[in-house]
C-alpha cells in the first residue's frame, strides 16, 4: 500500500514547518537487513529513545508517519528532570535557549488571587523547575540531532501497518509514498502516541480512569505584558463552574486551556465564532483584551490510563502509547521522557549482551509502578480541576469558596507537578541494609541530584552513559584499592568517579576525579571517606555502601543488569 | 454510634443550623452544607470519626 503523508507545510502563525523528504530505504530495493531496534513514532519519546540508544552505540530505525513535526504546542512544559535527561543526552542547549523558564503560578477565584505556589528551586540548580517550549520545537531539536547521528536512521513518511514477532525478531509492515516493505528488527519500540496503532494491533487494553470533562486547548499569538507563570482561573464569570489555564510560550504564543460546559460537543466548541468569543472573554479576564490570532485549537478529555505491562515480547511501549495522563501537572511528555531514559540503556545492555532478559522486564516493572503512582496523583489534581460528579464538584466548590476568607483549604489548590520517580522497590536495587545505614543522601532507586560543584560544573556532567561508582574520600582511603581492582575487572562497563576530599592531592586509578570543595557533595550524600554509590546509566542509585566490599559491588552490578554471574 | 449530648445543646445546634440553611437559601444550601462539613472535618481532624458520621448520616435517607 502507498502511504501519502501531507506534504504541504502545516499552517502556523509562528512556526515554519519544514517538509522532510521521504528517502527510499534499502528494504525498498530488496534489502532485508535485520536492524537492532525499530522505533515507531518520532515524537519526543521515540526520538529521545533513539538518541539514548545511540549513546550506547546501538543503531535504530525511527519511523515517522508524517514528513513534518506535529501540530500545536501539545507537550508545552518540560520539568527539571526532563531537562536533566536532555542534558545527559547532550541535546539540552536549544531547549534552554528557546524555552521560557518559570517556577510558580497563581490561582484566581471570583477575580481574587487565592493561591500562589512556587516550585522548589535551590541555589546552584542548573535548570529551572519548568521550561515552556512548544512541541514543534521539541520534535525539531530532537529530529535535528537524530538526522545528524549516524546510528539513527530517521525515516519520514513511513506508516506501520502490521506487527508480528517470534523468538528471533520483530517484523513491521511499513507503508511509504513509494510502496510497502517489511522492516525486521531484534526489538521494536512503540512510541506511536496516544492513539497507538501498535497498541490496537496487539489488542492491548489500558487500565484506569477516563474523566468526563472535555477541554479546549487554544494556541494564540498575542503580545501580553505578563511574565511566564501558570495562571489558573476557577469559575470565571464567562465559564461558570469551569476553569481556565493560561501559559506563556516562546514566540509570543499563549496557550489557553478551558473546560467546556458538559453538554457541549467538540465540534460546537471549535466552532470559530464561539471559540473567538471565549478567547476574547479570557483575555478580558486576564486584563489585557489585545489583538490576537489563533494558531491552533483542539479538544481533549482527561484520562489517567496505563497499560498493565509495557513489554510484550520484543516490543516495548513508551510515552503516550503506554499511558494517557491528564495535562494538569504536565505529566505527558515528561513521563514519556523518563520512560525513554529508563528503556534506552536497558535495551542497549540486552542487545550488547550485558544485561539479562529480566532487564527489559524491569523497564516494565519500574515504569508501570511509576505511572500508577502518577495516575494516582494526577487523579487528585484532575478531580479538583474537572470534578467527575456532583459530589466532587460540590466539595471542590466548597474548598474554593473558603479560599476567599480562610486559609485551611488553600493547599487543595496545589497542582502536583511531574517529579522524578524513585524506583524504591526495583529488583535492580541491592543491599537494603547498607542503604538503610545512611542517614541522608539519595536512597537506592532515587535519582542522583545534579549538584553544582566548586569549579562551576555539575555532578551529572561527570556521569557518562554507563554505570558509575561515585567514591568519596582521597587516594589513601582504606579499602579503595580493592574496590578499584574489582571495578577494573568488571565485565559490565563501570567508571569510577572520585569526589576527592578538599585539599588532598590527585589520586591515581580513578577514571575521573573532582575536588569536593567544602564537602558539599559528601554532605548531601551522607558520605564518609570510603563511601561509594553505585549509579545506573539513567542516573538512579541502585546500591550504596558506607563501607563497600568488592564482592558486594560485583554482586550489585550483576543484579542491576539482571545478569547471572 | 453518634454520641449522645445534652438535649439543650443539640437543640441549640439544630436551631443554629436551621437558620443558617434558611439564610443560605435553596440555591446555595448544598454548597453551604458542603462548606460546613469541610470546616467541621478540619476542626475534627479525625477522618475515622468523620467516616462514622458520614455513614450514620447516609442511613435511612
């Protein structure tokens, strides 16, 4: 079958869509090479998975159904953890350059500011709590990297029509403008979004809850003299009982989200004159009824749904294909980015023969648990933002009504944002007793904090794509020699980073070392001289010891790779 | 079981609530009662006791 993607650039008031040429792959000329990984979908999660695999030396084919990036601001907000992951992939610069940083928001009820929240931001943290950037740019920046990367074969205009797998490989039927072919790969990744065709082809059902309220998202171009923050209006005069969110994006684009009256259809809501009136009313409510133009609008309903398993044989689901999350709390793309961060190294390690089959299963275990927690949290925010029944609405209105005169309900207006997940219960963690012996520092399962060091660099700058042993002390610290020997003998690539006690001379035998001025990092890690943290390729701690033993290190590495040693 | 309190206290409470419900008016009585319940839940700070009261109030509606 011939797939004919739209080759006219999408209309936009601010974004110049580039149409990428379809290039016929070898398969259309009779080639039948088996690739390492086929990634279906070139959204943020699919592209970032490919970039992560490339960092581990693994080649992938990425299939993009369209020949241009997606329409509308969509993902819109990247949280700090996502920026850290982009940083570790070496691709954060255009995001930091283009994005608008912000850290707080205000909520209004009956024209009064009733709640103000600031997201935590410590001195020395490299990235702001949130960065606003339209999905067009997210996909552009990542696809530019993918196009330049020799280990990524990004195929525009390629639609997947079938999927089958056996003990050897996955086979995908692909339709293109020049005909159909079969793509063979050792593993496949379903990053094909909320309406995932692969999910449908496999007949997989999502679990959880869909909420009844419908929302309009409208991107408008306007010069509003307002800072970047989250503005939330409950129960405005023009939309009684419902709410409106307003976010500033780069390029004088503003994103407005509002809930529709329950009896209204998406078609009615997108009817131009009604939409225009509502945008005018929103601008008046914000206090700046200035000229504007509409860029894009759509209707969606909030869901908190997940597949119960993300790995099905040789196919792994990531991002919206694996779960659908409500926008409140910016969890969609940010959760997908964490999925890709978790999956990329595991898939690479399995393909490189470093990880056992349990490693892919651990991707499913860890991320499904994380997403169930996110669904639970998102459900709380969603029940407040879009009450699913008369009872929830009444209690929400009761809480809002109190905000005008009392303080005790204000924290119910807290918008829980996406945060990095702690893989506390992961089977890849080792030595709970050694973990429990610490009085502070990131526990096993938790991500390593990106602490600023005295030389201006940050801790994550010193962590490459493989496992790291972060050691504290100096060259003479007792027991470190044996640990270094064990690290050098390790079959699993392991870099040893010394956070050297201030004022001690450079030590030998470490892969890298930085002076820990003022014991800043050691204090944050609850570390003594001789303490070591074992950190996974995705920056999560999987074991830590106040006094590590070489045998424990060897065992913990094997456990973290689901390898039998 | 909901505790027994002196009838004069209960009677006064009942009158206070009756007048407040009337003052809220039929349009707003549900919102008023929801606010009141939320405020009392905060004063009570004990969701087990709240749960007992909720169950008792739901009976025989």
